[in-house]
């Protein structure tokens, strides 16, 4: 019989002989006369055998010995193996939570249908652009409660990745996957291909379609253009019906008591574009006044911050560095350059430290520390000045990484994205070659977004007091001493624009107007007001259309997806492909090797023996 833990058997093998030897030990001889030694040894042997016979006949001794043996074996984790059929008891629900599932109550129908498939053990995955696991390995009652508490979202669903995640949940003992969707649109791979892959591993996958085709008119696109003292919003409305529709639109701006109205005639299966000019600070809503089957795309949200001008201080000992040039080109950024940290930082929102040779003084570090703890944002660029051999010790404690030493790589270190966020979008980190860098480790409460292949953090941040400190391990030194080639790539100014916008400044107008499915890495865990309530998070997924309030900023989020708004799509072809026989081969056996542990039965038997022992002792009058 195999065991999971051999320590119990080792204890059994060593303890039992010692107990028996102790019980049968000979008493010390009192007579030392040599002529009597032979007779005494014979007498001792008789006594030992007599003692052994008495112990074997004593039920108390046998019970104690058996209890010891059973407990020692139980600790060893004994089990036997058997071939079991892949179970269907675990059901994983993949429920489409995309924007189109809000059409005519499709999502509510999906949750009600899911209740009819609930089994002994259940898991739920919400299929959004990033699959979200809502429940894992729960009972039927908890599953039904979870289904009642769910609501549809506003992204495009990645059904294929969601099915792959469900496969991982069932990879050990098997089970079934129930995919409930309207199957009208998705991002990523074809869900039918994911279904066939799961079935090839012995899992049962069922596609359940909800909803029927219906008519719709929606806002499918919108963008802002900057004017001299205001913004112009461009809006595209599409009619998915077979007849021309008269579309009434109402425009409301926060703080204004008057509403603007306009009417569009939109032809069948056509679009119409219009502009809204002179938009000022605040939140503006454009609303199609008619009710239709899909309300998610009937409203467009626009957010314009009241002050989009950022005051930034660049502390550097180099003239015309790549960082200085990039900062000077950023719109809505007023960058002041200094060769030291001034005593008064009250005029600035963001401080960038880019000293190459000169280490900051103790007074400068103290000023920075006060600035950051009071809510300021600071960005440090890697350089020789941050090497532990030169840097101020108090300064190193502020950084989200712990520098160890300056390292060099002849072949160049390559970079990889550790966490996908809006900061890492549109930047090809794999094209960056790093030849010199600070070997560093990530601090316990810090977050790393970009690492080298050897997991050295190159873009990391953490919270210090009320502020945020970010570390960029890509030095901007030029010439023969250049640490990397990043400043030569077109993504260099793109990353700087993202970093400064993220670090507490107002940033670009695009940072206030997003599409559903966008992700933001927040400086720290905070309360965020979403269209459906308040959440506490450090990584925000914008999965609903509406207004998000993040750190006092109003973020407008819209669907803006032509295919997701098309409620006339007939998805019956997806189900036909899903049920068609393609002759795929099963690559996994229909059974798995199960471990059946018997330790609990041994413990129960030991407890029964203890009870029997107590009863025997009581019957003897010894208790």
C-alpha cells in the first residue's frame, strides 16, 4: 500500500520496538555470585517470556499497541489507487457578459438557464474581454445565489479564453462546460475551436444560445478634437433597421440647466455623423431619446477636465536629455527644469529625478520625502546616481525597488510585460535592448509592470504616504555610455506621455474618455465609483459604459463597437458549426487515476479501541 507521508511509518518502526523492550526489560540482578550467574540468566529468561505471555493476553496492552500502530499508519497517509471515470459532477458555466447580452434581457435569460444545469459542484466564469472568475467549486445553493447577483457588462466577450480557463479548472477530474451566449460577436479565437479542443480532452461542452435578432439604433463611435479654448465632439450614429429612422438626440452638460436637441434621419443599415462644438469642462451626455432593445449604446459620455495644465519639475544635471526633450513636447504639460531640488515644491504635481552623476543631498531627499508623503508624485530614472555605492541611503528607502549594483550585459537584456495595463499598451518593450542596468529587487508592497527576462524590475511603483513613487530602469544616457536603445525608438515619447498622465496629472484628453474593456493600474488600492456602485481595487477594469470617478477625476467610458451593437446578427451558424462532427480525436483517456485515502478510517478505528480500553478499565474497577 503506498503512503503520502513516510514519517509516520518511521515513527512506528522506531517507537514500537522501544516500548516492547521497555516492557520486557530484565530487572537488575541483586546477586553477584559467579556460580549462580547461569541459574539467574535462566530464571530471567523464564520471567521475560512469562511477562510477554501476560501482556499478549492483556486486552488493555493489545488495545494500546493497536492504537499506536493505527495512528502511526494514519499519519503516513495510506491510500490505494483506482481508475475512475471522468466526472460530470463539476460544471463550469461560461456566461457571456458582453454589451450585446443586455439586449432584451438576454443576460437575465442566461442566468435563469444556468440554474437548470447546476450540479453538485459548480464554477462560474463571466466572459468579458478579460474573463472574470466569479465562483469556483461551490455547491448548488451558493451557485444559484451567485447567479441571482450577477449583471451584464459592457465589453466585448473573449469566449475562447473563457473556455480555456474552464478547461484548466477541470483539468484534473474532468467535468462539463456550459457556454451560454448570444454568439453574435466576440474577440480572440473562434469559440468553436476552443470547444473542440476541450472535447478532445474528454470534457463535455455545450453551447446554449439566448436571444433572437432584433432592431437597434446606437452610437457606434465618438472622438474629441481640441480647439483654441474648447473641444468639438464628433459622433457617429448607426441604424441597424431596414427602414430610415428619425433619431432624436438630447445633449446635456453638467452644470447647465438647458438641454440641446437635434434630429437625424438615418437610412437603413447606414450611419450619420454630426458634431457638437464648444464643449467646456465637465461631463456631457448625448442620449438617443427613443427606447430600443439595446440601451447600452444609446448614450455617449464625454468628460473634459476643468484644468488640463500640469506643472512638472525635472531635476537633472544633463542639458537636452531625451527625457527633457520628450517632456517639453507633451501637450498640456508645463515642465520646469532644475539642477537641484528646490526647498518649495508646492507649485508642482509631478517631480522627475534624472540626475546622471550627482547624488541628491540629504536636504533634497528630505524635501522630496515630505512632498511625496503629502500626496506628491515622483518618477526616478535609473542612473549611476541611484547605485547604492553613491546614492543617499534615505533616498533608496523611497524607491519601489531595492538597488543592488550596476550590471552590464554584452548581449543585451530583453524586457517583458509583467502586467498588462494602459501604461504598457502601444509600447514594444521586446524591441528594447538593455546593456547597462541596475540590478534590483522589488519591495514587498510594490508593483512591477515591466521586468527583464531574469525578472529584474524595470518599471515599478508603490505608495509612500499619500503619494506615489515610480521607478523607470531605462536610463536616458546618450553616446558610448548609453545604457539602452530606448531613446531611439518611436515609443519613447509615447511612454513618457503615459507615465506623466498616470502620475496624478490631468494628462491627455484621451485619458478621460475610454472604451469599455480598458484597464488602469492605480497608484494604490482605492475606492472607485463605477456606474453600478463603488469598488475597492488597485487594478481597474472599465467594463461598463458610464462615468467612473477615480481620484477625483471623471472618466467617461463608452462601448463604441459596431459589431457589438449589431443586434440583427443571426448566430445560428455558430451552433451548427459547434455541433458538426469533424472527426477530432480524443487525446485524453476517459478515466483518471484517483487516490483513495483510508487514514480517516484508521483514526476512527483507533478511537473505537480507546473507548473499548476505557470500558475494560472501568469494568475492572480501575477507573
